[in-house]
């Protein structure tokens, strides 16, 4: 396993500065945002696909520090009911696929997206319950008329450009938000679709991460290391669904924390071990979104925490047996 970091936290640095800083902390990979929600602070896929010199400079910077691109991140909502918004996300997604092939990166990270409730909708509509019955009609429209048809075509484009794994982040607000929905889309579209397993979004929904890992198995294509702290006094009053702004920490039922500040090291050791059980011996990518800590403190604490937990070497075999 190797440590990576989501680049958005270091958007205030140049790419050279960011890679040098992370290398000094023992990080060997970088999750590179190239458009969509992750932004384009260190790489713009739309521009780079037509700029050979720019791509060569980008790769040279990574080579300078002995760093590797763990994935291209281009989270977006390509099925947004607003056609202009959807088109922009689609442009970024397709550019990321082309750039991946040009750079020799075979893994893309994004969201499934969420359509509107019907063909005339103006905003996405996330369905979180099955009654009243019209919500089931919305789900039928979203999945069978929009989501599945979109992704059937999208994976063809991605594969044609050398992308082998599209890791969808299971995130509430989008159609794929848990293992059930991830595996449903994977069955419909094909095995190029897999999961970006970010426990932080699943913990507050009440999932057991070990059970999640077992359920997903070889469909796990990426792992975001981010913790969640449950504010149980608010959960007991109002449940886990919460629309308070992230800055209203005291009012929220849960908040994102850096590694080890929501769950202890025993929890995370079990998670890392179970990843190995199902065959995921790949990137562990830190996503720092802790409102209690500065960027550097949060990242450095997460790196230090995970450095003692991840398994870095190949096993020696059962030499004692």
C-alpha cells in the first residue's frame, strides 16, 4: 500500500511545492484534480489534452520528486438536469479520460451524478425514501431513462482512451451512495465501474465499513482515507440526515475529521486489514476536510497516523506454518 493525498487541500501551493512538501513527509503518490468539483489548480484536463509540452512538464515535475499520479479526479454531475451544467461536467470528464490515456493513468475518480425528478426538472433530485409512491417513479426515471443509458456510453468513451477503472465515490446526494447502488450500476454497465470507498460518507449513514468492504470485494478501485466524528447528542435528537452548514459544527450530527479523530487506530487497523483480505493492496489516499485543523496540521497528522497502520511490504509467506 502507498499513501496519496487529494490535491485540493494543497491548491494554494504550486504543483512543485506540493509534491516537494508531500515527498518530505513520506508520501509517494498524488491524487490529481483535473476538473469538475476538484478544480484544476495543478492540472486542467481540457487544456492539457491539446498541450504536449504542458503534459511533459507535468510528468517531469512528478518524476523530479519520484512521485506517481494515483488517479485523475474529475468529480461532477454529468447527468444534471440543467443541460449547460451537465455539458461542462461532461467536457471535463471526457477530457480527463483523454488525458488519462496520454499520461498513462488508468484510473478516474468521479461521482455517478444525480438527474432531476423528470424530463422538465431544473435541479437534481436525490431520493432517500420509497414513499410516497411517486418517489419510486422518480427512481425509475433516473436510473432507467438517464443514469444507466449515460454510463453505458460513458464507459465506452473511457475504455477507448485507455481508462480501465472508473471509481465512483459513493456520496449521498448522488444516485450511487452505498454498496447496493454501486453494485447495481456496475451490473448494468460493466466491471470498468467500481467504488471509490470513502468511509467518511458511509460512517454517518450507519454502515459497518468491514461489511461494506466484504460486500464490495474486488469492486473496490480506490480508497479515500477520511474520518467522521458522530455528534451523538445531535443524532439522538435529529437523526443523521443533516443540512446544517459544515461550519456549524455544534449543530451537526456528524463532522469530517482527520484520520484517528473520529475512530481510533483499532478501527482503522481492522479496515486496512480487511482491504487486504478482499485483495485491495493499492493506494490509500488522504482527503483532508477537517474544520478543526489547518491544512498542514490535518494532513501531517493523517500521514503520521496512517504511516503506522498501512501495510507497505509484500508478505513473506506463512514461514511459521
